[in-house]
């Protein structure tokens, strides 16, 4: 962690009685907590504790570091450990997100069982803000009272993939699938790629691509064989059981190439990698990018497509957050066809709904140099035992060269290596401040970590208000 502003010096020189309830002391065997019941900062009752939470002078929150857009380090000062742990647990298990919940298998001839495939799909994070959707179950069917799926509580994805006989055949299979699903109104990464190719004038415009696509389609007979009229002129027989092209499919095949203004290579560049090793069966890898979003109701207007971020997991519409998540591997002739519904949920029900990869905290170290440390011992302490925590400053005290002082207590890892030196053991005292917490939050990616913290605080506030309301209802009138 990069250096951060030093804490208030007065907090490092205060006595143990200034800590709220006690002090964590570091010794050779570990960390011990010493309770200080008479300390002035110890709350006398719950009312006083809540009053301190409302007091802005005691409760402070400050952002320390933002290593990446999905990581956040902040400190929370002036709260009890119960408050900090409640905030951590809420971030993990009670901030809602969207994840694939129900999977309807139409056809699965891969080696992966249906339930395993459904589980793998559920763990793929989705690039959608859960705050824009309702809880599933609020809308019910008027006939039987069962939960109703609407465009306000459900996101529909479809997966329709088939492995061709070889790389060239796989491109034709993939193109045909995209054309079919486009006709059903589905949105895929190919639509975003098409917009980008149009903007970059890939293929030289519609006119040139039209002629190339027409010649390619002309090389395909209705029985699914290549006549060699386009491409390299080779005649390749394809297994009709793998993929059979009818006249209507050939027209759709041509329409896709006209729309993308490119050749089949452009489709291949935006498609999942394929493995075509010599003397081994052809293998197609199915990735999260193959999940096609099927907009329902007005979802397409609420989540419009954009042509930015193609292939990076960030783009318009509703798409998987990470497009390179491997779902399955297919051999020639194997098919996966399914429909998956994403709904709102919390990590308490299933870990796939958790918005964070990690959410943890540690207590703020409090470091005191109780006896001056000079020269070689200062160098040893600053460079060997706790790098980044101490520093050596020039001094003229007693003819010494340098003196050790605390520079960055945030970098302290509570290491006890300095205790191996008996002089340093008696010269340095490390404790932990019991009401000062340093949080580290790493988001999965569907929400920024600061948003997750804010949502967790809202949920915690709602819980407190409910408890307060129950207490008021249970109290006799006038008390």
C-alpha cells in the first residue's frame, strides 16, 4: 500500500485509558486484549453508544487508497467492533445483485451434466446494476398467485452453440446460429462488433462485402456441401448431421455477412477460440461471450447498446462481466441449447449473488517507541523487521548518527520479528486501536466498491430502524 497521511500525533501519545473499552497488546506469543472498564471512552449503555454514532466528531470515514476501479481501502474510526463486523457481513451477504438463477435446458449433448452446467452459468457475473430491477416475487400471477416473471425482475439469456466438423465449418455453424438468434431479437457481442466494424469501415464498406458474401453463399449447396465456388476452391464434404444449410439458412447466412460488412474471418475474430490440433478431434470452447441477451419489454431502451469496450467485458446492454469465462468444451456434433433467467438475490442465499470477492478489515496499529533507538539498531528496525513503518532521521543527540521514528503505521503488518532483538523488544511497543478499522473491499465488478459500501450502510440503517420500531411498539405507553 502506498504511504498515506499520518494519523493525529496526539492519538499516538495518549494512554491506554483513552481507548474505547480496552487495548490490544502485542507480545511474543500473540495479541492480548486488556479491558479498561474505567476508561472515559467506554460507553455506559446502548443509548450512549448510539449517541456516539450520531456524533460526527467521533464517527469518521476516510478513503485511503483506490488501487483499481474494483478495489477500495478506507478507514472507519470511532465505532464498535460490532458495527464494523455488521458492515462487513452485510457487504458480503446482503447487498443484492443479479445472477443466473433458473436454467431451462432444451438440448445438451456435451459431457457436462445439466446441473453442473447450470451451476457454472450461475457463477458468471453479469454487467447489470441490480438497483434497476425489482425483487422476484413482488409481481404474482393473477390465476395461481405464483411469482410472475416480468421485464422489471428478470433478465433472459440464451445459449445456442454447436461444434462444427472443423474450423471452417465451425464458422459457418456459428454464423448460422447468430443469424437465427438475431431473428428472435437476441443481442450478442456480434451486434456490438458489427457497430464497431461499421465505424472503422472494416471490409471496405457494404458494397465490397456484399460481393464477397454472395460468392461465399453461392458456394454452398442446400445439401450442406461446399461446391468450392468461393474461398480456396477446395471441395469439402461436411457431415449433414452436424449442420445442414437449407435455402432459407443460406439467405440468412448472406444477410449476416452483408450486415457485418466483412468476411467470415471478421466473425471468427469476435468468436470464441477453437482448438484444431493435427490428428486430434476438433474442439470448440464455449465462453461467457456466447451468452446472448434476449431483451424483454422495454429493456433494450433502458439498457441501450454501445460499440465501446468490445471484447473487454465492458460494453453496452446487458452482458457477462468477464467474457473469457470458460463454460464448456464441445466436440464435433455436440450441442448446447438453453435459456437462463437472471434474477435479483443476496449472498446469504447463494454465494453467486455476493457483490464482493473479499471484504475484510483490520485494526489500526498503534506504534510507540518507548526508548530511543539510534544508529545500527535504527537501521535494523527500519530496513529488516518492519520495512516502510519506521524511518531513520539524522540526529545530534548524544553523538549519534541517526534515530528511528514511526513514519507510516498503516503499513504495519503486526510482525513480531523485532522482538528477536532484546533491545528492540524493550524499546518498541505495538498495540491496536480497538475503534479504528481499516477496510479492504474488492468488488466482483458489477458495482463499484464505494457503491457497495453505501448500499451496505443503507441496509444497516434499515435494520436499526426496524429494531427501533419493534422496541417502540413493545414499550409501554409513556416510557
